[in-house]
């Protein structure tokens, strides 16, 4: 336990603070038990949850590697949580949370919370933590001894493939011979076929004598 300032009264306060849930003034000592993220970068915002974290209980919040303490800016402070910002000069590494209490004998309290400060150039994405869902069962929901247990099993749904649209059916066009022309429409002239007549061959003299 860190003490500030070093005075006999501070020693008494620290000994009282070591008792779980007991502060020097008889109230519940500030306690931080959850943090919004396990990793952060300089400039990120963190939310620390706990009890007795109001403005009348906690004065300042720090990151520490037990060699160098870095003060974080408090953005919002309630009795159940504190919103802070990681300082822009925070160096990479695993840091612990410290809080400085208010009162006649301010005391630095080490909290059981840690955060990993990453380098701003680090682009790795932290894997999401698996969520565990708890199902409460009543005694009447439990199967009777000797009764069969029916466990519904839901098959994994298969993705439905898009059905291709059917091609339009070919439309048969029937040519209808219509001798009559439509009203208001001129009939197209029929194609004229020119016949070439061969010139008559001259009649020979002996053939003319035969005809006489």
C-alpha cells in the first residue's frame, strides 16, 4: 500500500483501509472492480466501475508500472464509475490502476485492475471474449427419474441459393396472308418481272419457197 504523505496519521489510515470495506471515516473505502477494456492506446477513453468513486471520495486516477506514475484526466465521475482518458504520453506496457483518495490524509490505493497500453502504430485487433449464457432451471423443469429426456436438436440452416429466373418462352409468330391491305396503309407494289424477248430469226430463202 502506497502512502501519501508519509505521516503517522497516514499509517493509521492505511491500516484501516486494509480492512475490507472499511475506510478511515467509517464509510466504504473506494473500490474499483471492473474496467471497460483490457487494452488501450494513448488518448483512448476508459470507464472504471466500482463503489465509492464519487468526487468526494477520489481525487485523482493514475496508471503505474511501479516505477513511473502517469496521471489520467477524469472526464466524468459518479459514485459507481469514473470515465478517464489515457494520457497521450503513456508508454507501452502493462499498467496498474491507482487512485488517490480525498480527505485530510490523501492515500494512494492500488486497485486490482490492469490495462495493456499499446503503441499507437500497433494495428493488431484484440480477439473478442466468448460470452457465456446462464440458463436458470426450476425444479419442475427437471425430468422425472426414469423419464426419457428429449433434447431438441436444431439443424444448421443452409444458405438458400438464388433460383435463376426462367427464360421467357419463345413466341411463335404466325405469318398470316392477308390479301386486303390495312386501311390507311398503301399497298406495296408487286415486284415486276421483265421478260426479255428473243429477236425473230430471219427466214431462209429455201424455207420461203416451201411456204409458197
